[in-house]
C-alpha cells in the first residue's frame, strides 16, 4: 500500500499506476482517490497518480483540524511529487482539487504541465456552498447502503438519467458500514476547518496563474457550484481553454461521461 510521510509527519496514501504522461488526480473536499475509479479505465495509456488528502480516505488524520487547509494540502501535493521524483505532472482537479491545482500554479508553476478543472472555477456559487455544509462532517442518518443510495439520488442537484447502480456504488464507496450503521471516509473535523476558513479570497489571480498551461474545464449542466456565468468569464480570460458542458450532471460529473472523456482526451493530447 503506497504511502509517504509529509514534512510534518503524517502518512498519506496514494496510488501510482501505469506509464506515460503523469496525471495527478486531486479529489473534492471530503472525497479521496476513489473518486477517479470511473475515469481510470479510460486513461490506461497514462500514469495515473491518486492522492488521499490528509484526513481523508486511507491517509492519517491530522491532530489539528486547522491543518485541513488549501495551503497545507498544496504543500502535501508538492511533497508527493518530490517523493515520486517527478518534476511536474498534469492535474485533474475535481472541485477542491481544482482549487489546489490553482494554488500550486500560483506557488510552484513549474510543477504543473496542465490542469483540467472538474466543475470548479475561481468563483463559487453560494447555493452549492450551502449545500456542502448541509452534510459535511455529519454521520449519515441512513442505516444501509440501499437507503443511502436512495437518499443520494433524491438529494443531489442537477443529476438525471443516472443508473441506480451508480448511486449504490457511490453509497458503498463513500459511506462504509462499520457494523453500527454507515460512517464517513474522512475526519468529521473537516467541517471545523471549513467553518473557520472565513471569507473566500479573490481566486482570479490563482486562475490567471494557469496562463500558458494547457487548460480544460468541465461543468455539469446542472451544477450549483460552478455557474454558467463564471464559466463564461473563464472562457473570456482563456479563449484556448477546452470546455465541455456535461448533460444530466450537477456537481460533480463522474468523468466517465462521453463529453467528459472527449474533453479530457483532447486536453491530454496537448501534452502527450
């Protein structure tokens, strides 16, 4: 089981599979490397590296929830690249993973070959942020994966024509049964870190730090976090950005949709 130790002593889990263009997959706020299970079979010609952030998945929880921040996570990502002896990698950043990608572009641009943003941009719609806080850090009320799958299908915004089997996969993946009901795959104190984060700073300078890098952005057509207006602003700033609107998807696309795969493969082709 691949692990590496951060400069402050945490053991973080990652996977490293395949050869070719190194693509680092960074997941959403409370998620982990398993988020990329759906796209991984379509990227077997490349080196796919997936990281579980501190406090998520199979990585150590931090003794201080105050370290669950973007700057610390960006540092962890750079330390993973150093551990793997990689000068740079392309990044697929889902939600918070895209914010981390922009942070790394600002702090260490030479570490990035290109970035694909999955339903995230430099402006976050407040509707989506409120939705995140409805569940973040809270133990599921559902007692079985069947109940959880039904709840997810009912609660998520902007999704249509998703097979029930996919919602069951999501329930099993992100809400393990610990023998006493369903649990979380992350430190619940992540909620404390988000609540203590204060106002969101101006993220446009971080987006602009991606200048000169191959850039892709996917937006779920029904997303409540990345608005159509923000995407239009991004396109105006980066006319060369590969863009795809993913039908029947909200926040976040699964990445194995035909439109997602077409855009990602076009983006990869600019670096291969």
